[in-house]
C-alpha cells in the first residue's frame, strides 16, 4: 500500500469497496468538487463546452473505430436485455465523434471543443498504487474539432496553457510537460 493510499484512508477521504474501487467520503467528495470546479473554469475559459456522454455505449461505435477488437480485457463488454452488444465506456472518443457527426453540421461551428468529467471503469488486471491505478475513476476528457492542422496546433497551445493553470491552481507547481506522439 502506498503512503498516499494510507493517508487517503486514514484521513477519511476514501474507503475501499473492492480492489481498485473506492467510495468517496464527504471530505474526499469536497476536494474532488473543488478540483472539478477549477477544471471547468479553465476549460470554459478556452471555449470548451461541457457535455455528459453515456457510460454505456453500443459496441457498434467501437467496432467502427476498430477498437472493439483491438482493446483487451480491460474493456468491459456485455449484452443488454435485447442481446445487443454493449460496452462500459472507459474512454469516449467514439461517442464524441458520433455526437460531433450529428451536432456539428458546418465548418462555421469550428473550432469546437467538447469536454466531460465522468466516472470511467477499466477492468485493470492488477489494481495497485492506491488511487493511481484503479478500476473506477473520475476522468476529464476533452476532444476538439478543427478546420485544419494549423487551427488544431493553435488551439493546442491554448489547451496546454489551460492545463498549466489548472496544475498551478491546485498547488502543483513543478509539473513537467513532455511531448508524445
């Protein structure tokens, strides 16, 4: 058990329910609410629009992207009462693309950034490191749509600055950004 995990339990922030699954106690819930408020302020500041996508998604969206077959056992698959293949969303790229296809009908609506703060579930084989590698967690995901690469790159700078402000506002001053491809 990591020190941070011990402190979260001892301090009355969380209680374990099962491996990698925790209940937030009132103090933990207040901390999370404050962090979420800061995230919302900064995402709205860069013209983000908050949405809430469903946690249960039809498998066909994931089949279309190819990830239904390529993602392993951490993706929870099941069939609903009508025997339709479904998944428990561990991320929402497919759902937001589906949403954008129906709602963004003109290039004049671009750029557009949609974000959500939602509970996710990944069936981790070995949850560990306290609250770092868990099965159920709250995630803020953001997705942007642009007319061209130049617009995307310009927006990326704004988003990066927003994340830097978030970290600074929650007291993480020594954050290092690394480029990933």
